[in-house]
C-alpha cells in the first residue's frame, strides 16, 4: 500500500492519465477520424498530453482545493 503522504502524487498520476487518454483519443478522432494508424496517432497524442497533464495536476489540485474550500461550507 502507498503511504498517505504520497496521496497527491498518486491522485495526479491517475487523474492526469485518465484525462489524457480520454481527451487525446477524442481530439485525435475529431481531427483525423478513424484512419489506419489511429492507435499510433492516439498513443503519440497521449504521451505528449500526459507529459503536460501530470505536472499541471500537481500544481493545480492544491489551488483548486483551496478555492473550493472557500466556496463550500
């Protein structure tokens, strides 16, 4: 089991992974349609988006939690 102190990293890993795979697939489909090399195009888009999404989630999640904490009682 992963220690609680690593919760943000584990959360960011999975959140950015799920969002990147979904969004890269949708955007690749919208831009290219289903072409012969769609899986390769999707994989390349996923790797690029994940490399941006993971560090972004690490920075954004604490900020969003603070904003939500102020808005919700």
